[in-house]
């Protein structure tokens, strides 16, 4: 059996060890920071959002529209000749 006095001594040692291990760490964050620069993360985000927007427009296009017409609409360079149905 373990005596109550020994249990108290072990309980006192654990917080000291935890404080010693974690005194250099703040919520387990590294000093390095983010693995990518904020600018590259922003550019990747724009690429992902642009791709999602293109494929959303492509999936909702009319049967007579081509992929080039969808790309022109997605980039904002379309004219009425590109958006009107071909006769």
C-alpha cells in the first residue's frame, strides 16, 4: 500500500516537472510561425477560389456555351457576342 504522505510528495513533484518542461513553450507553438508566407497563402487562396468559381459557372452553363465562353465570363472579359446563344 502507498501511504498518504508518499502520494502527496509525488503530487507535489508533477506540477514542478510540468512547469519546467513548458516554461519555454506557449501552447505548444513553435517560434518558426507559419510554414508559408502570408502572400503565398493569399495567392493560393485566390487560386482555389477562382477555380471553384470557374467550375461552378461551368457546371451551370447552357449546353450551347463552350468552356472558353465560361472562362471569359469568369474573368469579366465577355461581351454580348460571347453570352448570346449561337444561331
